[in-house]
DNA sequence: CTGTTAGCGCCTTCAC
DNA sequence: GTGAAGGCGCTAACAG
C-alpha cells in the first residue's frame, strides 16, 4: 500500500512541495494555470493529501464523535443516518460509539473521542447521567458539543429536543378522552429532561380534565423492552393493573404488552396502551401500537447543523435549543372498542 | 484545548523526549525506575501521547472500518457490538459506515476508509455486489479485509459465515414435516452466497422428501420489510399464495405477514411462515414468528479476531473461513394447528 | 540504558 | 506567484 506523497508530485512537476500544497488549499495565492496543472497531474498520479498528516498540522481532525446509549432499537440508528447525511457531505468522518446506557462506558467514549481529537461531539445521554459535570467541563473548555433527545437542563449547550411535554400531554389526553381515567405512566429515568417533560405532560393532562394523579401513577423504569416487561410483572403481583398505560417509549410499551398478554389481559379492551417515538415494528405487533411520531432523522440533521455552526465559527457561540414537533399515530392498542 | 506534549514532559523531567517516548512504548529498553517516574509525572501533567502524531510515524492508524448495508434492523448493530467488544480492547477505533444497500455508496465507504488509512476493513456486502473486483484489488494489495454474513464465493479472503445451507434446509423441513408441501421461498439477491445457500437448502429439503420444486417456488426479493410486503402483494394478484413461506430473513417475513393479514389470510392456519436470523421483535408480532437463531454477536467477535490475526502478522496470511451454527426457534407462525 | 538525529506528510510563515 | 525552511508530536535507528 505505497502511497504517492506531495513530494512525488512536486518532483514529477519539478516544482516545490509548497506549491503543490497551495494547489490543494484554495486559500493561498497561486497561478490558476499552475494550479490546474498540479491538480491534473496529481489526480493522474493518484495523489491524495494524507489526511493524517494534514490533521497533525492543522490541529483539526474532521472527525466528529457520536455517542448514543444503544443502537439496537432503530431510533438512534435513524438519527445517526441524519447526522451522517449532513456531516459526510461537509467532509467530516463520523465516529459512532455506544455507551450501552452505562455511565462509565459513556465517559470512556467521550474521553476516547476527546483524546483522539474529535473536532466535536454529538451525544444523547445515557440513562444515569452521571457525566454531566465532565461534559460541562468539556463545554467550558470550548469543546463543541451538541446534545440530542436525551438531555439535562443544567447543561448549557446547543440541544435538539422533541416537544416531549406537549406530545405526552396529547398522548395521555387521547386515553382520557376515551373514558379511561385510571392511567399509569411507565416513565424513563428521572435524571433526563425527556423523562421529566413526559411526566409533566402526563400529569397536566390529568389536571386539564380534573382527574386525580399522584406519584403512584408514575413508575420509573427504563427504555428497553425488558424494563416494560418487568414493570408490568411487578404491577400484576400487586394487582394494580390500571385501564391504561402511557409508556415512555415503544420498546417499553412492547414489553408491557408482552407481559400483559402473557397474563391474559386483553389489549385494548382490558388495558389500553400508547407508546412514544414510533418504532417501525410498532405497527406489526399485536395489537398494533399507538404512538407519538417523532421526526427522528431530522433530529440528526439538525444536531449536525448545530455542530457545524460551532465548528465553523472559531469564536464562542451562544447555545441554542431547537425543539422539534411530531404527531400522534393512533392504532388499535389504545382504542377502547366498547366506548 | 491546549494539550501537553511529549516535549513538555521531557522538559519537566529534564530528560530527552525519546526517553519519554520509550516509557510509553514497552518494546524498548528503559530503566524501570525512570519509566515509572515518567509515567507518573506524565499522568500528573495530564499527558497523553497524541494518537494522530503516532499514526503519522507508525504508518498505522489503529482504525478499522466496518461497512454494513444498513443498521435499521438490529442484526448489523448487534454484529457491530461484537466487533467493537474485541477491537476496542485492543486499542482500535471502529469506524462504522453504512452502504445503504447501494454499491456506489459502498464503494465510497471503502475508498474513504482506505484513503483515511484504516488498518483493515470488516464488511458485509450490499445486495448488488458490484464491488467484488474493487474489493479483490484491495485484497491483492495486501489490505486486510474480513467478510461476514454477506459474502461472495469468488472473493479470496477470510470470512465469517453462517451455515445457511443447513439451517435453510432445517427450516424448510420443519414446514414439510407438518404436511405443508406447497412452499414458496422469498429469497435474497442471488449475487450473495448467503442467498444461494439458503436456496440450496430450501431445494434440498424438497429433494429429501421427494417433493417437486422448481424456480417458480423461489422468488428473488430483498432483505427489508417492504420487500416481503411487495412480494406478497404480487403473489396475491396472481392468486398464487401457497401453504407456507420460508423467508430469507425476519424483516421479509414480517412484511409478508403484514401483507397476508391485510388480505385476510390467517397465519398459520391458512399460511405458515418461518423466517431467518431471529430478530428481537419477531417474538412480539402476531403471530410470533418462527425463525432461525443466528449467533449474531459472536459473528462480530469472530470477524474481529480474524482481522486482528491479519493485522498482527505483517506477512501474508492464508484466508480462513469460519462457519457458525445456530438453532431453530419455533413459534406460532409456522405451526399448523390442524395437523 | 539514554540522548541525538532524522524523518512521517503536510501546512505555513518568510523571503524573494 | 513561488521556493526554502521550520514545525505539528511522535517514533526509530544510531551512537555512546
């Protein structure tokens, strides 16, 4: 794998390496003709500036790191596709790392990225959110960071979020409007803004309809199928299955459905269920799952744009938060046939 | 983001930079004491060797590229997790790229990786497989490559494959043993070894039971939900729905189920279905989907091991093919209640 | 065992 | 507009 270097090109054209270098970096004065000549010869020789050497001198890697909690559910992969779409076009490499919902791993990921001189990082926090301080310290040093989806209010950075409050309220309202008054919310970890907002929406929907609601209606669980499954198993032991569930996301809802069906509950006639952040498979399970549609891919695109903004302006930037909106997708799982 | 360099450490300890370098690279002679002293001081100063500079001199990046057709289905993400598990431990960065089942993108991905001096590449071919020659040329140049899952027999490289033939045969046999004689195989693109092997297994299962089988029973389709869906729609128009389907993978099977249910077919009583490469959601759809369980994560681990082998031995290596085995997971979708 | 000296491939100031 | 020279941070002979 012997590569042709800038020297080879210079020698072949009988000019200096700095001239060749200039041809590849618009910003310098160079005669258009010589420039053409060099570019042509270079491409014929198969010359490509060595990105690594370039990075060394420029002190810029054109690598951006993306850290996600997991990518087994299609949500994060889809966001990543959005990120890649815009970043690859701008000549950036996207390094994907997953924290596995584990703070230590998340910390390691971030460190690896920083030590490898990623130019910036796009991250969705792991459930536990114990790295807030570390992340803040990076931000303080001027390291470009953008948060998406899973955020934390104390962090002063650019963020791309979903209007969780609004759509949690709508989703809950949808259940209430069908006469379901006894609803339980399978919520996400409370460290995350996302969880809080969805809880808030859940609560305020009750307020709006003057329905009682307290902490017993809110069960903190995780974002995975098994978390939903386990939460239901516990409720069944305590004989506290309500008429309806509003779940923090689709996997949790699917886990809940699995457990409920296992114990003979009928959905939606016995228990109505609605999820959040529509998953492709949510339409294929039985019964088809109602959910909130989130503009997943767009979330990635916007996150990438926000990062580019920071990357391009070498100065300090005022963090901005972009809030995306969605829509309700009502399917069988939440529609009481009787009412 | 000012980083401390090897010089800073050398100056602080009043020694030469090469001594510091040695302390960080075991392979040289250095007095244990000085080494300790340096390492200690370095960590106190927050010194970390600059990976980029290191890459420049070593002509080795410790980056390996992974190219997959997509990562919306959980299969590839899970393989990637396996790959990362072993590679990250060895100090490698894993660059994930997706070809989107598109050969041009795949080619671009490969080029980007090669130009960025990835030390090696692990790849699962896109459906069309038009880059065989390009990949072969990389291999000929001595570039370390490992193929997994989606391969092509003409490529002379290390591969990690699944025993597609055997399990396709077993899956088909499972249907036959229930008295289902009219089976259609929704197959993958024929360029891929995987597709051919599964077709072969499908055919041989018929031979084994002396059942007729011809090309009309094999429909070339894709690997996505929509491909299965569309294939069924066409069959319905032609009124050629058989008693059973053996699908090239779970997404295709799910698409088929969706289309069949839409048109009023009952599964499994009207049509029995079995998929391939168990997907987590396959147990959650209605009816739960029978499938072939593949050791997904392990596939990634083995692929990484094979690559490491090539990376570590600077000489030429004899390509080796590892074939993994699986198991049948029978659920409702393929069990004829009547028989 | 340790210091000196070349580079790795490129960018960038400084002369001309 | 172009060439020479220094340097990015580190590794790798080569001496001693």
